[in-house]
């Protein structure tokens, strides 16, 4: 599910793609921590909901007018 959101943001903005790449890399390389994984998952879900509800509020997702 996170890959779909990453793809949607990455197509529109290289900056968002870098943010997600850093988060995924850190999550893969650091020892697992349940609290951090849950927070990261909730943040990604919240971002996905924000993209669906109000895409204009997500910087870099929609082209400037």
C-alpha cells in the first residue's frame, strides 16, 4: 500500500520520492522498533487519506496554478 502512495507522490515530485526513499531505507537498516513502525505506518496512511480528501493541500502533488 505504501508503494502506491510513494509512486503517486514520486511521479509528481522528486522531493517526495527522496523523503520516502530515506524513510524506507532507514526502516530497513535500523533495528525494528514497533512504536516507530506504527507511527510511520499511521503517517503514511494519514498522507494517503489527505491525498484522497484534499490533494491540493499536499505540497508537490498538484501542479501550481
